[in-house]
């Protein structure tokens, strides 16, 4: 269903990303990973005990399906899945506050933090993190809150671009979220279907401008919000051809990867059962759909792909981790790692 087919010299990456049960692969995990449509695995805190276990788990995933993309939500602050053994990344709002105080040094730190979080993940052969958050903090969304860099679009753009470049330094592609902006609604799309009643012009002026700037800066991937923007379309953005095709692809010229947000969230129930959600997301323009914390839902989506067939989007190849990663031990010996950790600690004290 994707718009592009994989090149002959590249392993195809299926359009389904799912999760696994625990700190090692269970027989049930291995069975689910055998579906040809499975192209990725997202890791959560329950999948992490310590760095040695993480290395063994990723190795087992690579042995089971070498072509898998392995991802994690590792933004910093309250959304950092791996903690013990990893540097604690501050919430992005702290960088926004630091930028207001210090200016250019905050941009340098944002780039270093992007490098550090990516380099530490790449040390364990994890391909990418779903970060940065590009949502504007409108002061009403608790689920966004301090995950946002700032309430000011121009600050978000500067810091997010710096963080993205730091991730690139470490061989990791960034994924901006949640297009076209989740920060202006009170409801949490994990638990409900939020409705944003602003006009397109308001959204463009207040939120979409951030995504447009990051697209111009070359961000490789985006994730849409499970939010209905009722003055633009009746469907949530991730299921809307208006948002995904007419606006994101055509008007804004985005050529990178589009990941759905988790199809298990309440905000995705709009589209029906899990198979219907996956179909709607792909028809809208997503390259890969995520099904998390619901094994039966993942099985339903996999069965749908087995019946209907699928094609691999060549865009997904851009999400593979690049360059030979340093070991965590070697990272800790580098001046950049040491200086960045010291700088983070000074912010947090």
C-alpha cells in the first residue's frame, strides 16, 4: 500500500512496528516477529533492566530479523525509557528556559544533547528515537507540557534543529512529533480523541510553522497527532489525506518518512478496529504504523497485511542507524560526552 517499493539491493522493511513483552524475547515475541510485514520494534521501559541485558536483547532481535528497525521513545525528562546506565536527559522545556537566559550556549548544548542521547542509543545498536517533540506549549496540555521546548515557535525551531543536527552527528535520524501540533488541546490522545477547533490559518501561524521550518531544515521523519482539527478535516491528522497528502506532502513538500502514532491509543479508535486503523493510516500516507501494548491488535494488523499484501517504502531505509557506533565505555572517554554530561548536571543543580 505504500507509495514506493524497495530497491533490489536493500532488504525490504515491512510497514508494521510492534513491541515485545519483556527483557528477553519470548516464544510469542519470536512468533510475531516472523510476520513478513513486521519491519520494526519499539522498546519500552519494561524491556530494559541494564545495559548488558539491552545489548543481548538487541542482538537477539537482530538475529531473529536482521532488517528490523529498532526504535525507542527517548526524549528526556519524563519520557526516557532507559535510565540506569544512561545519562539522564533533562526535559526539553529546561533547554527552552536556558535559551532565554543564555542564547547561543543553549543551542550548542542542544546539539550536544542530541548527539549524546543518540550516541548512547547507537552504542547498543538502536536505530533511532522518536524525538524531538515539535509541539508548542500552549499551557493547556499536560501530556505535552515540559516535553515541549517552549511556547514560542522561534525558540522551538532553533533548539529542535540543533538537537536534530546533534543526532545526525551520532548517525541517527530524528523524528519530529506530533504534526501539525498537539499542544493546544487539553485531552490526552492516549485516553481520548482531542478536537482542536482552530482555523487552519491559526494552526499554521501558531504551530504548523515549526514543522514547516524543520522540514526546510531536512528533518527525516514526522509523526502525526491523533487529534481532529475540525475546521480542516473530520479525521484525526494521522488518518487524514488532507493533512498527510494535501498539506504535508504537497503544500509543505515533505519527502521523508511518516510514522503513525500508536494505533492502540484511544485517539485512533476513530478509524474502527485495528485492521481498519492500519488501512486508514496507510491510505492517508503513513509509511509505517505502530501497534503497541496490544498483542492481539498487532496480530490483527499483521493478518490484514498478509491478506491484503503490502509494499515496503524505500523511505524507511533512511531510519537505519548510520556509522559505526562507539561502545558506551568508549563514549565515556570522549571529551564531548564528558563535557555534555557536566553541562547537563550544572543545569539540573
